[in-house]
C-alpha cells in the first residue's frame, strides 16, 4: 500500500519509511541475484544492503505501478511462478509484494531482532492472482468469526485452558498497529482489523498444547477444522489491501 501510494504521488518517502518502521527498526534491501542487482542498481546478495529509499527507487526504476499482496501457503501459490527462487522465498516468508506490470516481487524476512530484510526479484511475467471483492471477503470473514467460536467450543478450549480469553486479548494488544497512507478507505481498514481479531482466536485454538488434543487423529481433526478459517483471514487481508491500493493509486499527479 505504501509503495503504491508513493509511486502515484499520494505519500512522501519519509511517510513510507515511518510507516514501515512500525514493523522493524531497521530495514535492509538487497537484490536476489547479480542480474537483478545490475538491472535495478541494488546491492547483490553478498554486499552491504541498502535502505527503504533504495527499494523505492528500484520500484520506480523498474516502472512499477500498483502493487499487490500475496500470502502464499502450500497448495495456494497464486500469482507466483510454479517453482524457482521467488516461489521458494515467498513460501518460506508467507508473504510477498508483487508489481506484476514491472515483473517485480519483493519478499520480506526477519534476519535479526528488529531487522527486516527485503529481497527484490525480477522473475519474468507473473501469473494473475485475482482477489475476491472486499464485500465477499468481509462476508467470509464474518462467517469465519462464527465458525471460529463454534470450533473453540467443540475443541473445549476454554475448559482446558482457563486463560484463553486473556491469551487472545494479549495477542491483540501486542499486534502491530501501523500508520496507513492518507486516503486509506475505512472499510478496508475495518476488514484488516477484523482479520487480526479472527487470527488471534485461531492462533489460540491452533496451539500445540491445546487441552484435549492428545492424539494424532484429534490434532489432525483440529487442523482440518481451522484450515478454512485461516484461509478466510488471508483472503480478507488480500482483498482489503487490494481495495486500499485501488483507492490510493488514482491520486497520481496531485502532489
């Protein structure tokens, strides 16, 4: 969202840097390989990394437009090549920002406490990855909230772990609350917040030491019950980010 807003004149570089610092105090940027480093004037993988400013310059140098968030998991690699270094890095990270028009992808990974490294890939034409409409994703998320509550009851989480409500509250209290670009649509922000709340519930339900999950069969049943709920959270986040990007990118030329 921040990169798209900056590329279209809706955010200043300092605002982008301030927004990203909510996730990590230090951001490092490197190219995935020597060819990408030469093409985008970025440090190669073994060199001293550059900063977010270098990343923004690289996206502009590549001719990037609106970005897209992908949240790949095994069995769902939409928007990524079927194999290769980009797919492997994105799957390991669980998230990647792509700029399909520039054939550019950026994968974040935590390399130390408070340090986030962004690896930039240029990987040929990227396959399309349509997002659900925000209204559909929001509806699916509401259904996930109801299903999550039902699943918690069925798994008898509260009885085996009396402090489960406190765990959920603590998870939500410590989540990152970043500033968003000016013009962020309220509905997209609301869906992102709801996704955080649902995920907090699901993480508690998915904890390995959950009371009652004493056998492999029970653990497998639990994972199967929660899997579609995690999918609903991912879809909600992707659609909310896509809606925000659409709202931010038409503002080109206003600054």
